């Protein structure tokens, strides 16, 4: 069975069906989207279970010729339809399918033009699945760009009052990154040769091997004069790709689109944004930046780690000062994704495993947090922290879920947030003695971020949920602030359960990722050091 | 006094000038048509006059051409008058200045 | 511990063992109570039966395993090449601390049936107690730092939830936030220690680390750092200076919670961890600990002397007593620390529960307003007196043995010096604040006796006060000759004991005949200073909290007005450029095209004049053309 193709094309087929339906059939749109999500989750779950039986290498491979054009003197244009997953992408794939299901359930608030909404939603779902499965750079890029378009419309059409500004900002930021990615991709294409056919190729796996680069191509480590602006081209390529993905994650100082996009986006779009899209940044850095340019990754790892640490602390501080609940959570996302960067930069198995765990855990937690914000916003159309006091009185069950989500986010052991943070930090700390990439101070500084994390979450809990009940909207709000509905339970209970489950049994994810990551860390290190040696002559600047 | 070709030509030229003036200046389209008819007649006088002068060829050629021209101009006038009737029915006037449909 | 044997039993048996240890029952109880809303009586029965089941398994399954010094290891997960395991340790220390925890928790839950009667959300209260209990039991048993850390934080979470149990009470929700955040600082120390040890030894199992430390004693630098880091965790959890500020505030929670968590069990987690990990500590760090704990002992007892809130007095007393335990460890006497830990738990829990009974019946926590309780509830007051005597360290109480032992050990180790003198002074100070409290509570002889004394109130207090007496631990009232505890103490000379007793008695008499001590002048600067805990709270607020919030606000401003403005600026610049090129396009390039078009148009207009639409004009033109044509031909 072509499981991965099914994962990708199922939502596209559903989107086509939706387009053919009359506008009057609006009632069935959401159930269709939910069903697709559930089916995708089940398929991803099956893949996960199958993978666990032998968690090695790439599996469920599908490889076909896709575009094969004769370009005369340029040779042949070869683009493969090449899908596969490994321990790195599998967990993220499962997370995405799950988060999309939750987002579909959370879409009940969408009233305007449901047909367009769900069509775009399903298109987005397909693109996300494709990004995590694609191993051909061109195919990856197609899915990567395909993601951008629905997202732009989902924010720009269904968002809050300032939605156009937010949508444009999101779009421009991402486009800025991806255009340069396109350049690097084309450069790589003309540098890399398929060892079997001897033709240029977009295959990422070939790009990862230094032996496949033609002798005097731009990105070849053997070419003696591969300098651009007096700088090795491979390093520039790495920087450009890193910026493209760092925008997605996002890291300081490329983060400013995120708070605006989150504040303006409707709840389900916020969920997708935080739950899935940010992870593509982390995934891209591991798979593409580090995979293709290991020597640059090693060379810059100090700076990458520094960016991670600054993101952690900076995000936490601004979350502490935020007055809007959604903005606070958006900045806490930046802080939490900083751990991902730090873990990757450590280039240790603990750090990278921790980073993947952190991405998945954050995916679940941010989904929960943004949904929880949506719950009160839907009731009273306000999310200023100062507008609420003693919410635990009218909404005790809601408060229980908030407490779970907050404590999981601030890294209470036994819940998922802790494992990811702890292992990225252990990795960062260990790095100094294993590969000497990061100073120990990074881990300690980042740990201060955990402390501030506890401060802002607890402060918010105390200000918004505890104390005597007092609301900005007085009596009117008292009536509106009802405890959770059945739908909201359906969303929140699985999320809370997964948080607890991952916290207690981290092996659920580590078992799938550990082998892949061990091999990945090993290869990145070996190739990186070997390439750095070959490039020695270029590094005199 | 001997009547020479020059006298015929002077009469026809005067006739043509009178017709030309009438065709351009009159405000009544019927009189414009009469002016045109005068110009045709001036041409016919010339034809007859030159027929008498020409001794080399067939002396009847010029007279035949004159007769042909008279018939043709009669037919043309009949057609023109029919148009004038139509124009009058449409515009309620036969003043050519007020009929500016050809513009644009 | 020297004959450690690691048993690898089959998984099913492991599971059985673990569940037998009584995690499962209280955990189920927690899940059950936190999910369902039940009747008050049912809730109480659920909690009690979960605890009894756990106690039963402790005695029946756990006790027989103790003498073998067993470790049970369960694989948890694997990262890189390291296998992370949950290792359960069963030895004497573990067993005794567990027994204490079970007993105190059981008593507190019993007492809560009386104290928390008719409270809202009572099922949540017991759920959190059970969660705390599970985490505490696990914390005592696990022998792996990573797993320890998990339960270390979970007990902190339970404490957070229980301090803030009355969620509408402003002071309580501020206190629980403070407690959690200050403990978080300690947790960072714990985490740092985990990093260092894992980095050094590639394992976090304590018994493996111990072996590795003994094998290669030359990696001292990392041991310095690790032990200093974990010291932060220990003094934060055990409320020692400078992290003690959360404990007096934590008294805003329900009194049984204070008895359980903030006197008998959770706050001693630091001491317990130190007992387990003290092999790591180099002498210099132990010396640091010695001074820190001595400072906490003195500070706690001095602050306790001027407080009027009975629970705050007890809280400061706890700080001081935990100081004694840490002091014992710092001078290398772990067994005494453990002994004092056990005796302290019983008498302090008894004191707190008795205080709870006083508070509950009189709706006040001020010792000056509780003056009639000796007549109001004589039985409770007797129990309270016994526990007080234990706190002072009078003979025939268990604490006499432990405290005297610690002071004597200090003297026999380093002789007559300033730290040891200060230790003796602190014994005097303890005697003073305890008797001050006692005299206050016994001041009014005219109060009426309470009609009913519910068993749920009386029984726990009496049991715990009896447990504070010597015969629980020793058959000899003046020296520890234990039937169960494998603790060996030096024989304290008779003269030394006499001196200690005289010192304590002196303290009592001093209070009796010095009204200034009994009722300190509240307008006195010094008294005010001490009553406010030396303004340490305010200092922290000024030095740490305010600057951090300020920094956060500044960063937020920067984010909005610099980083974001930069992006917006770039966007604006792009738009401005676009506008300029638009203007150029419109005015210059388009203008040129338009000019050409204009010329053509003007020319056309010129020609157009001839097109009058008049037949006669056309006629004229036609003739003119013919004339011109004719002129050209000839």
C-alpha cells in the first residue's frame, strides 16, 4: 500500500469533493474534515506501529519519476516523486494528523464561507503531510510553498480585526525565506549528481553525501574557489536555509510575525500554526540544513545555540510582560521552540532526541493552550488577562485543564513538557565534553528560562483563575462564562491524556526516534568534520 | 461675325460657373440639383461644339456622346430626386446644411 | 548499603512488587477523587482505605525485603546508549521514613475529616493529599536522580495545590505561587546537578554513581559543582536560609496540610535526599552547609520568638529544626539526622494538628487570643504539652535523644568553639519560644470546656503525641537503645545531659518571669524587624522580582517598538520605494507615451475640421482634389 501517498492525497480528494458540493450542504463540511483527520491519524498510527517493529532507516518508500524533461544543453530535468519517513519525521507526521483533527473539531466557530474554509483547510493538511514525507528537495519545496497559500487565506479571511496586516506579514516573512531556499535548491541541483544515472538530481539523500557533488560545482566541498563575497558558498547556503527555517520556528529576531498571526488568527488556525507549522522549521533544520551542510552546522553551532538560548529567555521575558493571554502563549511558544534549537545545536543524541520530543510535546501543548484561549474568547470575546479574576469559580473543569496545560508547559515532570526540556538541556550541557560545540553556560542560562516560564504561567494562573470571581463584563459575563461543553471535552480530554502519557512513558517517542537520531548525529558529526577538513583552505577569512 | 469654337466654349464655361455656384451655395437641394444639371449641360455643349470642329474622325461621335450624357444625367437626376424625397421625409427639410448625418 | 545486590526479577514480579509498595492504591484514589464529585463521607473513606492499603503493603510486602538491601530496576526508556531506569531502593532508612510518612499521612487524613468538614471541593483536597502521598513515597524509594527529580517536583506541585486549596483566599494563592517559584529555583539546582552528574558518569542511578565516585576520586571539580548545585535544591525544598521565605507564607493553607507537608514530610525531602547523596559532598561544601544550617537554626528560632501567629511560630520552628538535621549531616553524622527527622516529624505533626484544633474551635491563629484552650480542650492541650516538651528536648521524649545527640556529636567532633556554642544557644532559644507559646495558651483558666471532642480530632493528636515519646524508639529514656532502628549513637555523658536539661529549664523559667519576652513590645523597632522576618521578603521583592518584571516590560517595549518596528520599517521602506517608482512610472514613462498620443490626437483634430458632414463641402473638396489632380497631370 502507498500509505504516504494516501496520507497526502486523501485530503486533496476530499477538498475536490467539497468543491463539488452545493453551498447548502455546509453542515457536512466539518464532519468531512474531521473524518479525514481521523483517518489520517489512524493511518499515521498504523505506520508508527509498523515502524516500531524495526525502527531503522527510511521506510514506506515510494519513488517514481515525476518530471523528466529534456532541456537540451542543460541536460535533463529530473524530479522524483520520492516519499519516505524515518524516526525523525514519523512522530511529527502522527502529531500533524492528530492536530489537524483537533483543529477540524475546533472549527465549529467558523461561520463565514465554510466551503472555502474547509477546502483550504484540507489543502493545507495535504501540504503538511507532504512536507514531512518528501525526500526530493523539489517536491519538498512544492509542498512547502503549497502550505503558505491556504495559511495566508485562512488568517487573512477568517481572522480578527487586524487580519490583513497579520496575514501579509506572515506571508512576506515566509516568502522571504523560501525564495532564498529556492536559490539554494537550484544551486544544489546543479551541483549534485545521481551516482547511478549520472544526471543532476533533487534527491535530498544524494545531496547529503559529499561524494555526489561534481568537482567544480558551487556547492562542492572539493572545489577550490567556491567563495562568494569572500565566503564559502556552502556556508552561505546553510545560512540561507537556516534563515528560511528559523523564520518558521520562529527564533529571535525573526519572530515578530508569530504574535500578530496568532492574535489575529481564529482558534483552529492558531492551533495549526503553533501545533504543526512551527515544527516544520525544526524538522527542516534537522533534515535539510544539518543533513546537507553538516560542516556549516558544526561551524556555526555556537551561534545557533546562542540563538536558541536567547529565544528561550527573550520569549519567556516577553511572555511575562504580556497582557493578552493569546500573545503570552505565542511568546511562550517562541521560548519553548528555543529549546528545540538549543537541542539541535548540541549535536548530541540526547539533545536532538529531546528536541524532537519537545516539538511533539509542544505541538500537543500549544494546541491545548490555544484551544483553551479560544474557549473563553468564544464566550466573552475578550482575552485580556486583567479582564478576568477567579475564573475557577464559574469554570472549575475548564480551570482543571488550564492547570494541566500550564503545568505541562512549565515543565512539571510527569507531563510531556518536562522530558523535552530536560533532554535538550542535558544534550546542551553534555555537548561541551562530547564535541565541544556549546559552552556549558548555555544549558544553565536556558534553565533560567524554565524558571521564568514557571513565573509567568503561575502568575497568570493566580491572576486569572484564582481569587474571588470578578470580571470586566460583570453580570453579563457571569452568565456567559459557562463551564465546558461536550465538544470541548472531546477536544481537551485526548490532549490532556496524551500529555500525561508522553510524560510518563517517553519511550513512546524515543523508541521510534532513538535509532534514527543516533545514526543521524553520528553521520552529521563524521561528515561535518571530514568536510571541514577538506574546506580548510577556504576558512581563512 | 463669324461664330467660332471660342464662343461655344465661353457660353459653356459661363453655364458651368453658374451651375457650380448654384451647386455649392444654394440652400435648397432641388436648386443644387439644377446647378449640377447646368454643369452637365455645359459639358454637353462642349461635346457638341467639339464635334463640329473635329474634321479627322467620325463627325457623329461627339453628338452621340452628348445624347448619351443627356440620358445618363436624366437617370441620375431621377435617382437624386428620389433621394431628395426620402431625405425630406426623414429630416423634414431639404436644406443640405441641416442634414449632417455624414459627419462621424 | 555496602552489600548491595541488584536483583533482576521478571517483569511481572516487578510490577507486582511495585504495586504492592502501595503506589497503585493511592494513585487510583487520586484519579478517582479528582475525576468524580462524591459525598463527603465517601471521599474520606476512599482516602483512608487507599492509605490503609498502602500501609498494609508496606508492612506485609516491603518489610521482609528490607534486610536484603534490594534494588528493583525497571527499564524506563532509552536515549543514545544510556538506559534510563527506575530503580527502587529498599533499606532501613527507606523503611523508617516510609513508616513515618504513612503514619503521619494517615493521622492527617483522619484529622482532616474533622478539620475540613463541610468544605467545598473536599474530594479535590483528599485527591491532592493522595497525590502528594504517592509522590512522597516514590521520592523516598527511588534511587535514580532523574526519577527523584520527577517526584521532587510532584510533591512541590501537590504542595502548591494544597496551599492554594482555598482558591478565593488572596493570601493563599499568593503564597502557593511563591512556594512553587522558590522551589523552582532549587529545582534548577537539582537539574544542574543532574546535568553535571550525567555528563560525568553517564548514569543517574545513585548506587552506580557511588561506585564510580569511589573508583575514581579525582574528578572532584565536577563533584564540587554538582554538590553545590544540589545543595541549592536541598535548602530550597527544606526551607533553609536564604530560601526559607516560602514556608511561613505556606501556612496560609489548611492546617492539616501544614502538618503533613510543611512540617513532617515534604520539607524533610531535602534532608532525605542529602542523606542519600551525601557521599558526593566534598568537605568544603559540607562546611558551607554547616554554616548555612546553623544560621537557619538561629534565624528560625529568633523569628519564632516574636511571632504571634501560632502557625508561623511552628513554621519558623520547622526551619530551625530542619537546620538541626542538616547540621548533623554536615558534621558527618547521617544517622542522627535521620533519627531527628523521624522524631521531629511526629512531634511537629502533633503540634500542628493540636494548633489546628485550637484554630478550628476559636477561629483565630493569634496565641494571645487562644489563651483559654488549656481549659477548653484539656486532652488536646496535654498532647500539645507533650509535643512541646519534645520540641524543647526534655527527657522522656524521643526528640531529647535526637537533639541531645546532635549537640553532643558537634561537641565531640570539634570541641568547644563558636559554632557549637551557638548551637547550645539555639537550644535555649527553642525552649524560650516554645514555652512562650505554651504560657500564652495556658493563660486563661476560666474558659469553658468544649462539649464534644470528636474522635477524628482527638485520636490523631493523641497518637502523634504518644509517638513523640521515647519508648517508640528506645527502651531507655536517656539513651537510644533501639528495638528496631539500626542507629548507633555515642553514649552521652551524664554531665552533658544535665547541662542541656538545665539550659532548657532555664529557658522556660526565663519566659515565666520575664514579661518582655512573653509579650514583646510591638512598637520596638527590633521586634518589628524580627516579626517581619528581617524584611527578607521585601528585599527579594526589591532586588529580584521588581527588576525582572521591569526587564520584561522593557523587552516587551523593545520587541514592539524596535524589533517589530524594524520589520514594519523595512516593509514601509519597500512600500515607499514602490510609491516612488509608481510616480515615476505614471509621470515620466507614461507621460512620454501620452505625449505622443496627444500629438496624434491634435493632428487628427486638425483633419477633423474638414469633416463637416455637409454634402456641399464634400462636393467642393472633391472638385478641389480633381483640380489638384489635373494640375499634377499637366
